[in-house]
């Protein structure tokens, strides 16, 4: 009898609270934005922040309210832009060109000089605080891989030589690595670019030669001998201008004396 | 005077986390940054104060008259779980910004044993209605104090050279243990001295 009584009391207490909650759920129901939810389903859901909003939900919200423009989601690409446009009932417009991160340095420890040996926190910005890193070249990669840690899609890894490389297929162009890099050696290049100058050193050729075997010495061979390569030498550093034709870039890469023009993918 | 004593007791002398070792899950889980620790602390304080009131009413006006006091744990859990759900709904409706700030912490409080703990302590200590309410608030403040202190320590620990095997949760538990030792300095004698 006692057990039955306890059963009834707890049961009715639970029922009462449950009913109360369901009434409250009706009363305090929050109207959700249907359009924003649909857009959120289309977005990649990487929450990378490339669009400038805090996560995909923030961007979907802004899109449904019309306070921002379509086409800011670089991981989603053209397909996402089209899908969003069809939901919002507007013209798709042009998606932004797919940009990928590229580490403009291949100077691992075996080919470039070191001023001292760094022992400390496993973080590029910490290493940078100490004489701008252990390498004699103060423009290059610290090789400690802070960018590997921040990459939301694991597109960055260390190759067998010890260089940090970005996988252009996996990269979603969120620019998080470019923000964390203390030397700004990671820059965004268009995905369609076949080659890139893997050096970030603006010193004169003689200085570069002394400290790194694979640095750009600004010899101008790429720009002068191969005018169709798209290479431009500025401030003692060659770089690829992707708005120019690049039919001769492979030959320019072969002719580069320090072989610092490398294939991007 | 008794209420001041209650406050000091539940904030320092029998701090819910550091002396009674209740609510260790959020104490370790949500103490990585001081910002979220403050959010969690405030949410827990709010729920503890409310839960103290409601469990008092349930116990003294439902369970005691019906001679069912052995059901207190079960019914308290029921009440606290629905209370947290209800609070979540109200906050989502009336203050979306606060709802965003608290995020996942709100539903997490349902499983926080510190809330149930203070409700049961109120009964065993035989507190009156106002005393239960005061003990609830004070315990919440004590929880907030502990988790905020812990989060500041852990933010410092992130930069400290900690051995790999101790990194993360192990060193956090060791720091928590040392903090608990430090809190042993607050005892009943101190309270007697303070209040005469």
C-alpha cells in the first residue's frame, strides 16, 4: 500500500511538472527564423569565420536579415552561393575566387642557417619574441607549426624535410593560419595558380645567398627571360602576379638558380 | 547575525566544491577560461537559490505531511531538472543575449550534483525557509568563487612549463587539491572569532 502511494505521488509530481513544462514551452516558444535555418543547413558548418561572422549561424542570420551580401563563404564555393541565392530569391552573382593559403618558405634546418638553437614554448609567436626566431632569415617560417594547430580542417602538415605545407585541396581559405603566423610567411594565393615563389625574404641577393640555399636572390631571371611567366620582382623578392598570363612559369621554375619557384599543387 | 554566519560558512568554511567536493564536473570542465567560469558561476548561483526555495516547499508541504520523506532525493532531482528546463525557456524568451552567453552551461546544471547537494544539506541541517534560501545563494557564490579562482590559475598554467603527463586535467586536479588545502584555513574557530 505504501509503495503504491509513493508511486502515485512521484508519478503525479512528474506528470504535473511535465505538463507545466509543456505549457511553458508553448508559452515561451521562440519564433525561429525559417530562412536562417535553411541557409544554415546549406552552409558547410566549419564555423571557420572566413565570412567575418562568429560561425555559420551568425552568417546565416545576417543573410536572412539582408544585412550582408551573399558570396562571403569561401569554404562553400560556388554551389553554396547558388543555393543560398535560390533560397533568398536573388541573383547568385559571382562567388569569390577560391583562395588557398601557401607557406612562402621552404627553408628547413638543413638548407638555411640558424643563429642559435631555440628551446622553449612550442609556439611560433613565442619563438618570434626571441630575436625573431632562431633562423638567420627573419622573414621565413619558424617551423614550429602554430598554423597546424589553428587549421580547422587539418589542411596544414609538416613534410618529411620539416617544411610546413598547406594542402590546397583541403584548404577552405579561412585565413586563420595567416593571422596566427608571426612572420606573415603564409599568404593567400588563388587556387588556380600552378606555381608560387616560396620565399619571403626581402634582403639583397648576396645576403640571402649566405643564409639560405633556397631563398630568392632577386636575380630577375624569371621576370626578364620569361616575360610570360607572370613573375614580378619587387623589393628584392620575386612573386607571382596571378592576374598576368603564366604560360612560361614552368620554364621559369626550372631556370630559377635557387629553385625557389615551386609547384603550388 | 546568523545569516552573516551562514554566508561565511557556505562561501568559505564549507565551500561546496573545495570542502564538500560536490560539483567537481563543471569545476574542472568549465574552468578553462575565466569568462565562461563567471557565466557558469552566475547560472549555478541562480539555480541554487531557486532550487533551495522550491525543494523546501516540496519537502515541507508535500513529503512531510504524506510521510514520504524517503523519496526526497528522487523528487528533488525531478524538481531541479524541470526547474532548469523552465529557467532555460524563460531566459531564451526574455533575454536571448544572456541565453547565448550561458550557452550549454544552462542545461548542464541539471546534472550538477552541487545543486542537489545544497537542497539535501538544507533538509538535514533543518533550516527554515529564509535560511535555506540564504544557504542556497551563499553556496552558489562559494561555487562561483572556487571556479573563477580555478579558471585564473588554469589560464596561468597554460603558459607554465608543465610536464606532458601532467598537462590539462591532472595538473588542474592537483591545483584544485592545493586550493582545497588552502581553504582549510577557514574553519569554525575563525567564524567564532569573527562573530564573537
